[in-house]
C-alpha cells in the first residue's frame, strides 16, 4: 500500500500571482502602441518621434534591470516585487498627465536656452522612462520567485505559465484600450491600468511569503520544492532566499562567467523582436491596411492569443528531452534550436498579406508565439546554470542587454521607416525589419551554444 502523502499545490498559487502581475505589466506597456495612431494624428508625431519615446522606455528598462536584479536579491522577492509594482503603476497612471509634465520640462529646458522641443514628445519621454524603471523589476522578481517555489524540472513550465501573462496582457489591451479611449478619452486608459497594479499588490501581501516562512505550504511540498537543491555546507547557519546578501564583489564576478553571457546574448539579440511586434504592429496595420484603432481589436487579440500556445507549450517542450535523459540545459537548448526555426514563417507575412491581412496576422502570430516559447526557456536557463541566490542578478544583467538591444532595434526601425516613407516605399522598410525578426533566433542560438556547449552549474562559493 502506498502511504506517501500528496505533495500539495500551493506553489501554483504563487505561479498564478506571477501570471497576474506579468499580465498587468504587459497591459501597461502596450497601451501606448495601441494609441499611437490616435496620438500621432493629435500631436503630429513622426516615426522617429515615436521611436524616441519607445527607445527611452527601453533604455530605462535596460539600465534598471541591472539594479532591479540586485535590489530584489537584497530585499527579497516579497518586498522587491512590491516596490517594482508600485513604481510602474504610478508611472503608468502619470501618462494621463504627459502634456502638463512635458510643458514643465520644456519650460525648464527653455530657461537653459534649449528650444524647439516638442511638449508632447518630451512629456511622454519622461513618463515612459519612469515606467521602464518600474517595469524592470517584474521578470527578475518573477524568475526568482519561480526558483524559490519550484524544483528545476518544473521551472520552465512554471515560467511558461507566468510568461503567458505577456500574452493575456497583449490580448486584453486591444480589446479594452480602444473602447475606453473612445468613450472616456485616451487619458482614462492609462489611469485604469495604473489602478490595476495596486489591486494586485493586495493579493501579493495576502498570499506571498518565502517557502521557509510560508505557513500554507505543507512539509511534503516544501521538501519536493527543495528536492534538487545542492547540498548546503554545514557552516552553522541555514542559508535561505531571504537572508542571503549578494555582495558587490559576487555580482561583479557574475560578469566573468560564460553562463551569464549565454543568457545575456540570447536576450540582446532576440528581445528586440518581441518589442518590435508589441510597439509597431498597430502602426503597421494602420499603414499597410488602413485599419483604425477599433478595427485592430479582433485581429490583434487573435494574434496575441496565438502567442499563449508558444509560451505554455514552449515551457513544456524541454521536458520531452529531459525525460529522455538530457540534463536541463542540454534539453532546453535542443528545444530552443527547434523553436528558432519557427520565426522564419514571418517572411511570408507581407507576400501572403496582399491576399488578406489575416495571413499577415496568423504568420506574425506564429512568429510571436515562437518568441514566447524561446523566452520561457531563455529565462529558465538562468536558474539552470546559477544558484537561486544569484538568479535575480543574472536575470538583471541579461535584461539590461536585452533592453539595450531592443532600444537600438526600435530606433533603427523608426529611422528606417521614416527613410522609406520619404521614398514613398514604407513597404520595403517593413520587409527589412521582418527579415531581421525571422533570422534573429537562429543567430542567437549559434552564439549561445558556442559560449556554453555543455551544462556546467556555477559555484559562486569557489
């Protein structure tokens, strides 16, 4: 007779909280892209103006990712995540007041002899930068919480689930933002998404605590979570996720490991693809097919619904190879190689889109779905190769490079589109960007595999 007790499922409650936070995170950041056609007409923005606004967000996000990871490692997941969410929710709501903020900044610049600055562009640059600072904390905190609450064999699946919140946020945004903007003005949409973050904060403080302090967690589930942890040296003091302090010299040491760079290079090369889809698709649909903001509601919702398949399926995919005997890293890299070929379908979006825009929607959706599958595995590589105490810092380093790559990607897109628009051939600009998106993952995988061919877990105590 089997006398073993049920393991318990409380860790999935934590995963649900991470999923909701990530949903809000992506809902916040997508509002601007959906309102871009409206704001572009109202304020007379060029593609370069819009690219500058999005690039500031991405640069702020990138730089803050380094500090976010360190802060979360030091404060602990509970308070680090809460701080990040408060910052980004306040910044999201401040978008509604971008014009008066811009007027204040421009008046200061004028006093210093700097003139000719657009009030609307400057206002959105300021609030978008603040949003980037706050939102940088989401993924380092979520990945760290996953490392705390899940054994390695479940982490990619759990990461895939919470990462699918990016998809839900992307789906909810086109279904709600155009309606709110039409009924109550574009300012209302930013205030609404800012308030959503504070509602989540209540749930976070109600249900989250580290596993060592979590009263709702059974002994069986706690042992299961810790079942594949490395043996802790007997030094007279238990080391937990709450009481480990990541020293500065240890953080700097992370930069010397190839394992850090395999994650960072993957982020640098591929993050910009997702941001491109997120920030520019509404503008492309408006330019290529003459769609209004409300016309885009269903097509964009369908497109991002496809990405959920990639996020959850991609998180599960490596387990197929791990169950066949591959270790976590090698199984994940094998899965990522297969995933890297899928975005090539984006090359057919424009040719087939001439017959129906639904071809473009479906093919870009498949490419975006592949990104989510790739991303779910890429994030988990950090926890495969590093001990839990440094996962937040490693994720922050990679996130910084991913953000820098994304900002350069967005800036390049804006300049490219303005150039080809001046030649009355914006279609060619889109063709070039879609080609870059299609091949980015194969290029990234080759470099990652060259950096770390075989699994080798970092021992920071050596």
